[in-house]
């Protein structure tokens, strides 16, 4: 079996062809696709850029030590990292002391972090993980392959409610036990772990870089890390008050493995101003924060006009208006009928929702949650609003008099997107009530609403999204969608390294998503945040990641 080792810039021929095509096209989207997949198979960031005929962007200045960074973002109640949701809000704070095996960089590449490197078999059925030597926990204990294997085994535990890692690593899981399959995770040395998959899966490296995959001490598996904050990172948690603030300080006395290459700050403060953008604007104007989690819609030019630095990331972040076909309302399941779901989608014009929901800061989407930024994207015939067809389907289903309650979070783009969608549905003759709820209420039951507006973060591969959100029975499947043909096609796509061949499979899956009316997906989002001019390294990350060790303050 041929293995491709990280750091050697030797890649499967299918990915090499993808790089040649991206270089010839000189297309930014194609370049990002190649960078993600090439680095997942082991290419260094510099090597991947070199294959595109480009140099990796370099830091403009030399970092300096010291100072306090003040971040404006929600501080949510803690829980088991395997069950983290809400994109990176918890993880961004925990990253000061909890680290990851692999880091997803601002360059759209994957780099070894707590791993020194990895090897991937050409058929993506086996991975060898090399744990970085010299890493210690903050209690002085060395990080070992046994510790890493214990974490991976815990990720595979499908009996833990809300554990989305089990769906990410489903090819390591025994479907009969919902636990790691026998022989799937093998410790082969003090610093080596081998993963043996039931079926090929190209998404393993991207999946273990995602935010619920924080590496915790084996004694703390299943616990809220904010209650016992001990990890391998350079900072320690000083305070954690959900809804108010959290504070990290440099962990004095801890010999961090990457010392001299990061952790420049003395202190990091996270201040919770809720989800309203006007509160963030006020916090900047009052000199209470230096960087925010995200800037949305009309507040983008508003904050830029105050002298702050605007940072943009082109992403696969999106929003979906989704029904849950399994949820009962007054003894019935209104969205179990495909005619109702398709009628709702046909009644909405995606470009209009893009314009009204986020002031046009993005691009229209196609109601199947895979986009041009994904290497396996397949272009389907354009979709368009058709009110007559929508009404005909709803009348045929006998649901014209039904009142659809559309629920959304109270923050700007979710609320505005929900309002615009409701207006279009009403214009089509459907009855819609709007319910806007605060964050704590929404996030406690986000997957269970019958009809709601839901935001999804960036994933570098389309197959990752489908495995997380639309595979039958997975924890983050908020639509209740279950389709054997779709599941079988997804398994085939996960096993296909060649992006063009995978795209042919994905065309079928995208069409199923549209035909089943699974979601209304009006747009893809460009993400923005703002920083004060003296802040370095806190630019908007395509997956909302803030890496505390890479941020520093200019004099």
C-alpha cells in the first residue's frame, strides 16, 4: 500500500492534476480547493503554494511580546468538547489551553500541530499519525500516543448525545456498537497511532482539525474543560463567566512546545456583548475591545469608517432555512410531505434574500449546501422562484391554510434573513408567523425547531458538510433527512480522491437535495471582522478560528 507522508510534497496523481489545473486557470476558488486537499494528503503549505507557482504569504513584521488583547464575542456555557456547536465561540477561548492534532490555517491548508506529521494511504483507508515529541500537559506529564488514541476513541462514541465527531469519523465506528471498531485505532509506538478505516475517507484530516476535536487529557474526557482547564497550550484559564467574560493568562512555568514561535500576549480577555452588532460598535467606540468575532451586513462599512481594519475571508459559511420532517406540530408532521418542502423553496428568490439578509455580502446559493468553493462541486441547472408552482404544490398537499412558524436567532443576519424569507412566503400566499429568540434559547434547541433559520460554518470539503448535516441519523442532522440513495452516494464520494470523479457523484447528491426540498439555502457568506490597527494575527479566519498563540500587538 502506498502512503503519502506529510512534509514531503509527494501527492497522488489525481491531486497533482488538480494543482496543474488550478495553476493554469489562475482562479482563486480552484487554488483554495487545491491547497486544502493537497495539505490533507501531506503537502506542506509552502510546497502546495509552490505547486501553484506562488509563494506563501509571509508575516510583514516581527512579533513582539506583551500586552492584553480584548475580544468581543459571546461567552457560552461550557460542555464536553465533542458536543460543542455554535461554530467556534467556545473553542476560540479554549484554544489558549487546549490544542488540536491538526490546524486549519488562514491559508486554507492543514498543518501538523500536536502531530508532527501524518501518512495517508493512496486509497484513503489508512492513516498513520505521528505525535509531536516534547509536548507536555500543563501538569508536566508528556503527551503520548495513548492519550491521542483515547481522544480519538472518545470521538467515535456515538452513544454520547450531541457528539458530532462520531459522524465525522463514522468509518472508524462499528455501526452495531456505536463505538470505535475493533482494530480501528491502534497504538503502534510511544508516539504513533494508526487508523484503519472500514471504508475509504478523504475527510479524516480535515475532520480532526474541526473545533469539536480539541485534545483533552484522558482523565478529563467527557468533562467541561472550563471547569478543569488543563491542556497542552501556552495559556491558562483565569476566569470563565458565561454571558459575561472569560480571561486567559500566559501559563508561567509551563514549557510550551512551540515557545518562541507564538504566545506573544500576556493576557487575553473575552467580553460578551450579546449578538447585537450595535453593542459591538459601541464597545469599539468606547475602547473596550480590540477585535470582534464577526461583523455583519450594514455594520461592515460602518465599522470600517471608524478607522478600524476590515478583514475579509471568502468562505463556505452559509445560512439555511430548513424544515424538520420529523418534528410534530399539534399532532401532525407538516414537513414530512415533500410537496410542502418543495413549495417553500419555490416561493423564495435566493438573490433577494442575499440582498436583504446580508446586504449582498456574498453570492447566491442553490439549495443543496455545496458550492463553487468546494473541489467536488457540480453545477446544476439554475434555480429560480416560481410562485405558481409553489402554490400548486401547497394546494395539492392541502396546506394552504397552515401557519408556518419561522424561528430565528435575534442577531442581525439571521433575523433579517428570516424576515425577508417570511415576506417572500407571504407574498406567495402562504401564512407565516415570525418568532425571534435570544441566543441562549435558540442554541439550547437549535436542531429541534419545526421550521427555522440556521447558520452553518465553513467546511473545506462538500463531503464533510453532507456527512455532518444530511447523512441519516447523525447528531447535526437538523432536517430529519434520511435517504438510502443519498447515504450510499456519500459513502462513494468520501472514498473518491479524484475531485472530478467525486464531482460526478456529488451531482446526483445535490440533485437529491433539491428534489427533496431539504433546505432553502439562499446564499454563501463572505465573513468579516474588524481589528484595531495595532493588532496583528487576528484577521478573520474562514472557519471563525482565533488562534491565540499567533496574535500580537504592535507598539
